[in-house]
């Protein structure tokens, strides 16, 4: 029976043989470099083991501390603050709906009574909570309705929210306060911020109108026309749209 011998690879030429040897040499050098790098890394880790473990320990303690703080401090604080909001919020809502004695109701909302916290107490005692943030809004609006415009500004500036309605109302409230303080330029800036905050059928036409009126009073009829025209074009169902043509006419005169 015939047998076959497996033929090994033989370079066909001297050049191919030389190239093959060079490749082997390069590969060996790469592995040698990797081995040296790995050895140096192992050596460094060995020398600095205590340091590395210390860093890992600090990170672990930080993470565990944060989780513990959030679970056993912040969460109960948030819950207590939210519970405390119930009492002053009732007076605030009553004040908004009332036709008389509004100031006394707003005062109760701000200062509390009968051992219950008001908005100002919640802001002081529960700083950093969502309830305290909301209390800044309610306190600012309370002072705005009580014609205490500087205090309204102080608290509304401390409020922040991504909510489409509340965020816009807070900025618009700042505009109202500055308008009452005879600072129309500042007022217009906040009305424009309220418009930019979100687009919706409630706050957007409201502050487009206020921005337009403010711009008109400042003599910037072109800007006023832009705001009034947007109400006509985009918010024709808004209450203010019923009389917007008159304002457009005033803005076009000499614009």
C-alpha cells in the first residue's frame, strides 16, 4: 500500500525565508514586551497593594455612607417635610379662592398656627427637600399676592422646577413682581423666560400677553407685535385672543 508523507512548508525563495524569520522575530519581541509590561504591572500592584486596597475601601465606605444617608436620613426627611406641607397648603389654596381676608389666610400659610408649620418653617427646617423647594414657590406667590414684592422675588428665585406649569408660573411671578417695582426691563426678561420654559395652552398665552404689554409700554412695538401675533396665530382659543386684534393694532401703529 502506498503511503503519503505530509510535506512541511518550505519557503520557495530566499527572500521569503528571510521574511518569515523577520516575522517570527517581531512576534517574539511583541510577546517579550507584553511579558515585561505585565511583570512591571504585577510588581507595581504588589508594592502598592495597601494603597490600592485603601482607595477601594474609601470608595466602598463612601457608597455605603451615601446609601445609608439616603435611606435613613434623607427619605424620612422628605416624608416628614411632605407631611408638614399639608397644613399650610390648605390655607394657601383657600386664600387663592377667597374674595375677602386673603392676607390673613396667606399669613397663616406662611407662618403656620396651632403648632403647625407654615411654608417659612418648612423652608428653614427641611432645606434641600422637594417640599422645601415647593414651599419656596408657595411662599413667593403668597408674598406676591400680599403686595410684598421684594420677598416674593427672594423666594421665587430660590424655587426651581422642570414642571411645565409651575416652572413657568414661578418665572412669570418674578416678572409680575419686577413690574410692580417699576422695573419693566427685568419683568420682560422673566416673562420671556416663562414663555421659553414650556409651551402649553395655559401659561404660554398668558405670558405672551404680559410680555407684549410690557414691551409696548417700553416703546418696543416691534417686539410687542411679535408676541401679540403669536397669540393670534398659535393660541386662538385662549381668552386673551378675543381682544388680541386691538393690541396688534396698537403695536402696528408706528412699529
